[in-house]
C-alpha cells in the first residue's frame, strides 16, 4: 500500500543500458511506473535500439542482446512519448541520481529535447537505504559481531574490528569460499577478457583494446601510434596503477600475453 502523500504524479524509473557512461552509452530498456496522487498506477515499458553494439559483458548483467533490440525503435522515435509521460512528474528510482537521470538527460539532449529536472522532487531509494542502514565499520561490527565499536577511526582498533567482522561473516555465511584465492575472486570479480584488475583494458581478438571513454573498443597499439596525447592523458590521470603499468610497458613494446 502506497502511503506517501503525493502533490503530483511520481514516475519511478529504471533503465538498462549498453554501459554506465551517459556520454557514450545508450538506453536499451526503460520502465516507468507512474503513481498518481490518488494511488492509481500505470506501467510503461520501452525496448529501444541503441544504435550501437551491446557489449557482451553488459549482456551478462541484464540479458539483453543485439538481436533483442534489432527491431525496436530508436530513442528519438519514442522520445516525445516519454517526455509526455514524465511531464509534471516527480521522479523516483534506485540510484537514479547517479545513473538513470544522467542517462535520460543525455538521450534527450541527443534529440534536442531539454529534460528539465529543476522543480521536480527526486526520491532515491538507494539514498534512503544507505541513510537508514549504515555501511560503515561500526555498523558491520554491530551486525556481524553483536557488539559496539567504540574506538572507531583508530587504526589499530579498526584493523582488529575488521578481523572480527571477517570472522563473523564466515560464521554467518558458511558457504563463503574458504581458500584465499577463491575468496579473492569472490571479492574482486574479474571478467576473463580483462587485462587489468578493473577491466579498463580488455582482450579482443588477441589485441588489447580500451574498455572506457570515447576511445572504447579502440586498439591500444593503434592509439600509441595515432593519439599519443590520449596515452599521455592516461599516464597522468587518476587511473589504477596496474592499468598504467600495462600502458607504460606497451610504450616500450612489452606486451602481456592473453590468458588461455
């Protein structure tokens, strides 16, 4: 039962996309649950052809393949219908402040439509979750160990508390991996085609290609020759050290071997 007192319709939005970068990625699935002040609601879904390939690693997350959107309309073809649905609505969602709203704004801009957020109330379930269920070390000690962590932010105390939390997690979750290698993979999932730990670089047909920015999908080998300024930006930027070491070695023609 919906108990909020709404002044105007609330549009609950969820988006699946080709990736998480609003500037280069595109929407492929959009759902809007429109809740009226009287409690009535309607569900509207849009399957969209993004006009660019859906990366396999993204398909593994939401299950949507290029073939699934081949006959779907472009965002531009349904943009006016979507903007009409959202007219006069406040907005709701989960992580929509950081993801769904920026994705919508960019898609509308590509179609010369200004999606104005000003004046709309924005309700983010993730923000409520994080505010009401703290995820800091003290909260973990209370949850897993049943005790208070009074000396929070003292390095020694925090380290010992973390050990107690880890021990408590193995008690609470007996199916956690017992060996450290498998536990590392559990904590740091890594796709088989990633070259570095965070997947900024990946293997594609035996070549290292970029997996981020406007250069996504381009060969590192080619970029070293054709765009040294971009490579310099990578080396000076705030990127993971292991990724920068791979690029630095590539500049010296030292290339890692693809994992079989």
